[in-house]
C-alpha cells in the first residue's frame, strides 16, 4: 500500500511539473501575441504621424510659393519617408531579436525559469514525503 501511495505522489508531482511548464509556455505565447499587436499599433501610429508631417510640410512649402511635388520639396518628403522607414526597421529588428530570445523585453525575465523553480519545489516536497 505504501508503494501505491509513493507512485501516486510521483504521478502527482509529474503532473504538477508538466502543468507549470505548460503554463509558462502559454504565457510566453500570449506575451508574443500582445507584442505583435502593440507593434502593429505602433507602426500605424508612425504612418499616421509621417502622413501628417508630410502634409504639413507640403502645405508650408506651397504657402511659400514652392511647388510641393517637385525639386527640393519632393526630396524633403522622400527624406522624411526614408527616415521613418529606417526608424521603423530598426525598432522591428530589435523586437525580433528579443522575441528570438524568448523575451519581450530585455528587462523581463524568461518565464520558463520560474516554472522550473516551482517544479523543483514540487519535486523537493515529493522527495521529502517519500523519505518520511
């Protein structure tokens, strides 16, 4: 009967460890999804800001008598567009690097370490109960 209780304790510990690791994986997937949404919203906000900046610049140039679609005015608008694209590309590259490491931010710890710590505590209590 004691062996049956030991097996049940081990099975319970295994299920607990699996549950902790699975929960950490699900949290990581949720975090990545939230980052994707935030990134998309940021990109939309940047495009809106760029469109407003270019429209304002064109209006100022036109009010000064400069043709906003030609010459230096067109070069200015193209430069603003290129700078915005470069900034967005740099932000995207940084985010992809963080996600490749399994982190949303370099400041946020990876959740699997916490799951392993919890599993270690569970395994320790199981071992202690088996030894008693």
